[in-house]
């Protein structure tokens, strides 16, 4: 087979990329042809996606990829939960709002009061998180009902970009599964739930499977960009689902951590697990490629490191990530721990200050140096991984002997090492470009060039060299784990 090329757009926490994937029948090689900022924009206290600029960047990516040799198809993935509202004419009613915006404050409680937290979990299988689409939409129902009255369609972000490219409106299954409005067993919207929340079911377009060809670039775009009408494929468009598709696992049962701004810690299952135990563990059932369930926990992850770095910078200290790693290594182990997923850490701002408050309120040593803050973050994330691993084993009844870590966060060697030590398991790290690889692999399957997901994983294993980490000093982690468990007494 000659080389085939597909173009994967991945929108991450601070940047977006257009990656040209070349497939020779055995290996998938990636080349970054365009990278751009993906910073949200604050206007009068609301945090927005800069959506038109991003669509402009998609166009630049298409042009660059054509210049770099051309390609057959396009796939887009973004983080979950965010959406745009379209009028009847197909115009955006406003810029999509970023999930870190404050509009969801109090909405989870309001929805749970109406539906019941247990029932909401039973219906959707989703972990309760304030950022979920359902709570974002409910804030509009409560505060701006006129906006919903003039809306004809809700499109999740990758579906919105696909609509801008093709004029076709669909809801791709993996991204729809992050809304908390979908029935994960039948993989269809739940109109009764929508109605109870005063959301018109007709707002939500038909759900399609990951890997569906949604259309081709509009004629207008082809003229503007001087390109042929490329095929647009609705890949596993939730970035987590794309990353999981690229986990180089050889066995059916495996633990993954998709490690970027967030850490998604979980396992792939043939069907959802929705019971009292999984609800109490706040584990989520999302949909992966092929209709699998990705049974996982959203852990705040490296957001804490990224935002702490920004805060240090705001206060005149420009550390690199490598500097922060060194500072953490040089600080005393286990001086203090936080619950990384406490809601106080979700919004941007002074994370170090909030960590000090957290430690004070929980009667612990209050970190004084920057290194102590960073060490506290790393150790707490690694502890949260171990904690989640135990919960998942408990829910699935399976034991897992190693952990696959994938995504950009695997460049963080300290986190990989601590993960192995905390869990007392081998960590297999890589590929760093898991999301773009998973996006490309699903396009290659849709084009008939790879037969199925397990073959795609084989090709991905052929395409990169993993890095292995082994546990060190696990006994010390074990000693401190009880302290961590006590901090998390809200989740059992
Ligand atoms: C990870 C992720 C995650 C959550 C969050 C908003 O990037 O998609 O699954 O939904 O972002």
C-alpha cells in the first residue's frame, strides 16, 4: 500500500493542533502541520471559547496539510461537555461558553433536587461534576430561558466544528456521552430527562456512531481554501475516547490514564456499570470507539501543575516544568496532601494559595516553599490514582497488573514514576500523542484501511517505543495512603 494520509485536529487545554498522520500499512507516523493557542476569552465575567478564531485555525491546518502532501479525510476531537447553540438559520447564537465558567455554580444541586442524584446517575451513568453539559444547560434554563427559546440545535464542540465544515448536524456518540443527558445502555438521548429539566428534546440532533462519515467540506470552503472536497469523519470525537482508542494494550482488560490537562483514569468495558457502588465511587460511564464503555474517573490532573505555574509566573517567577519537577524532587516527601478534585481547585487563579488554605483547614502542615506546593500536588495526584484504581477493581471485580499512561502528561517523568510507586505496579508510558493517534486510527478504520480497533492498537504499538516505570519505595506510599483516604471521606 502507498502511504495514506489523514488529518487529525485535537483541541487541548491550552493549544490545538493539526496532525497529519501517514499510514504505510504497518505504522502510523504523525507530523504536526499547525499549532495554535486555545485560550478561553473572558468578557464581562463570562469565559468563552474563541470559536471563530479556532475555525480560522482549522482552515489554516487544512491549507498546511495540503501543502505538506495532501490527505484524504479530516477528524476533530475536543474535550467533553462544551457546546454551541444554533439558531434555525444555523448561526451561532453566542460564543460557546467554557466549562470553567462560573455559570454552573449551584446548578448541580438544583438539578439533583429536581431529579435526585441517585436517579440522575442511574439514568446517565455519569459521574456528577459541575462542568457537565446538563448543568451548563440548566443554568441557561434558569437564568436565560429566552436564549434557549431562540435556539434550534445544541451541538457539542466537535460536532459544531464538523457542522461548520460540512453543513451537517449530528451528535457523535462519545462526545454525547459526556453531557449527562444520554442513556449509556442504548446510547441514545434521554428525552424524558430533558423534558423534566425544561430542555426541548428536539434541540439535540441524532446520535451517530464514532467513525461515521458526516459529509464533505462545503463547496464554499473548497473554493476559499482551494482544496478538493475532503471527507469529514466524526471520529471518537471526545478527546478521552480518541486517547483510549490509542492505548497500546494487548489484553482485553487494562487500566489506562489519559494524561493531559485532566487525568482520565479507567478501564474499557463491553457495557456500562451502573450500580450503587459505582455511584458512590463517582465513576463515570462514557462511550468509547465501537460502542465500548470507558468506565473512568475524571481527575483534575496536571491542570493543578499548569495553573500553579501560571500563578508563579503572575507573581514574577517564571519556572519551566523541568524547574518545577526539580523543586518537587528536592522537597520533603509527604509533608501534606490535598484532595486534588476538591471543587476549590477547578477554576483558574491562585492554586498555591488555595492549597495552603486546604492544608490549614484540614489541620496539616501548610506548605511554605514553591517546591513544597508542587510536591504536594504530584503526590496527591498519584495518591488519587491509587485510590481510583482500588475503586475500579472493586467495581469490576478484576485485578490489573500494570497501568498504561498515555498523552502529553507522560512527558512528566516524575508523575509517571510516582504513579508506579503509589500503585506498586509497572507503568507503561506513551504514546504522548495518543489523542491524535486515536483520532487518526478511527479515520483509517472508517476509510477501510485498518479492519478494527484491535488491529489499530497493534499498528500503534508498532509506531512508538513505550517507556516503562517500576515502583520505588512503595512502603512509604502505603504508610501515607491512610492519611489521603481520610481526606477523601466524602467519596467512599
Ligand atoms: C478531558 C476531558 C474530560 C472532561 C473534561 C472537560 O480532556 O474531555 O473527559 O470531560 O475534558
